[in-house]
C-alpha cells in the first residue's frame, strides 16, 4: 500500500481503472457499439489523469512502493494510445 498522498491517489485511480474495465466488458457483451463509444469517451478523459497521478506517485513514493504508481502510469499511456488508435486508426469508407 502506498504511503504518500500521491501514491494513494494513484491507487484510487487503479481501482477506478478496474471498475472501468468491468463496465466496458459488460457493455461490449450487451452492445458492442456502445462499448466502443464508452472506450472513446472514458479514455480521453481518464488517460491524462492516469498519467499525471502515476507520474506524481512515482516521483514521491519510496523505491519499494512504486509498483502501483508505475502501473497507473503505464495504464494511462495505454489508454491514450487506445484512444488514438480507435479515433484515428480506423479508415471508414473507401
């Protein structure tokens, strides 16, 4: 468990990510298009917050407790990459 406030905020962001993944998986099984829309909306909003909290947690935490902030930092980068891939990676039409 992280000891600084920045690390605890990063841990809270990790819990929010788990809730987000469960919600997206549930929506993909009920309506795939709605799942894609939720991924687009949530990743552009939550991705930068993940990057900021992960960076702050990695800077202020001790060496042994940097695991969760680094995971949050990587998840933020993955979410932003996923947004950019879904938003600009597909070619609709001809």
